C-alpha cells in the first residue's frame, strides 16, 4: 500500500518513526507476517475479548507522545464521581445491593479531541489508514472509521496518583488504546471477558467483581507503546488506583466506529467532559439506538 499519498498527516515525524513497521508490517496486508498477526489477534479477541500488540510503537515515539500529552494537559477535564458500571442513576425499585445500585469511585480525567494539535503524533497514529485497516481485520470487520465525535474521538485518559477508574462498560463495541505513560505502581487494567451479552446483563457476575471476587477477572501486563484492542461493551473493566508515589498514567484512547459519522450521547458527553457541543444535541434528537443495553 502506498502510504505517501496526498492524505498524509501533517505530523512532522514520519509514521515509520512512530510505529515499528519492521516488527509489525501493518502497511503490508498481503504479507505472511500480517496474516499471522491478524490470526493471533483474532484468536485472543474471540477467546478473551482482548488483543495486545506489544510495542507497536517505536521506543522513540514515546518521549514525543509523552511531551505532547504534557503540553495539552491544561485541557484535562478532571472529575471525581461515583459511578455504577452503566454510568446510570440507581434504580430504587431494585435492592440496594444490586449491581445497578452499587457505585464506586471514578476519579481522573480526559483530554478531549479538540485539545490535540493538527500536527499531533498521537493523532497521526490514530488516523493512519493502514492501522485502521489492520485493526478492522483483527476485529473481523470490513472497515472501521475514526469516531466522528468532536470531543471523544481521540482522547487521553489520565489517572493521577491516587485516582482510579471503577468497573464500567464502554459505549463502543470495541476500544483501541495505547498506553503512553505507565504507573510505577497500581494503575492496572483489569477486565472480565464477555461477562455480559446483548441478551443477558449477568448482574450477579457484575456484582461479584464489585465485591472484589476476581474469579472471572484478568489483569493485563501492559507496557508503554503496547496497542490494546478491547471489546469494552461486553467486558466489564477498570483501572485500579494509581499509587500515591507513582507518576500519572496516560493512555491514548483511539475510538473507532463501524459506520462513519457516529457521535456520542449528550448526557454521557457532559458527564465525561463537563460540556457538550451543538453537534451532540443535534445527534441526540435524531438518534435511534440499535440495542437495549443499559447505557
Ligand atoms: O485507560 C485505560 O486503560 C482504559 C480506560 C477505560 O476503560 C476507558 O477509557 O473507558
Ligand atoms: Fe473503558
């Protein structure tokens, strides 16, 4: 595939210096190595709802991206709230100890899409067409698109020392994440693979996780530069509390959708970013949901 076309990203660092294309020839879909990578990712996605491409990024990309995040940290929207896994209100008609009525701390923040500079190296990786095609192949999808949401499409998830992201589901069917800055202690990504399905919320299984019964839970050993493909709509997950002595943990969250021009929910956007844009209000009015899940 020709990657030096007119659609080239304005990032001054070439993609070959950001992604380790020798180890991961994501721009050579006809190569045997590409086929092997896709087959391996599909196997672990099917079995566990999660695939990790270790060290997809060149180590030289990490200081560039860390510096970029520091530069846009003033745009961080921080909050400390108590959430249930569905980001919803409690339900007084259900018992107090029901999963829906069980809230835990979600502290931390997001740096929104509109904070990124046009020349961003993180954005260059997020938008690189061969990477999108590779991720779609891993997921068994014909194609994926950058999430058109003007705040949530590309975000940095920041967890400062003492912060945690409690058990929750994502609203996207899958999420793609790159750990950029790791915590020195705590800040572990944990998940319960496919704990719910579109027909079964499995509230008892969720409640067990909330009670720290981790029998169904896996802990990922992620390193900076690893790409994670994750089915977060069906797999309950969290990031454990970052230790007080740790540096902040930063992940780049690459949101993609199967269809183009998708925009996030109005209330959830306000909850996550403290604001919404007119595009969100407009989309809310014309929305027809494709499933009945609880967020
Ligand atoms: O920071 C991460 O590793 C992922 C956090 C997460 O679950 C999310 O942003 O929805
Ligand atoms: Fe999540």
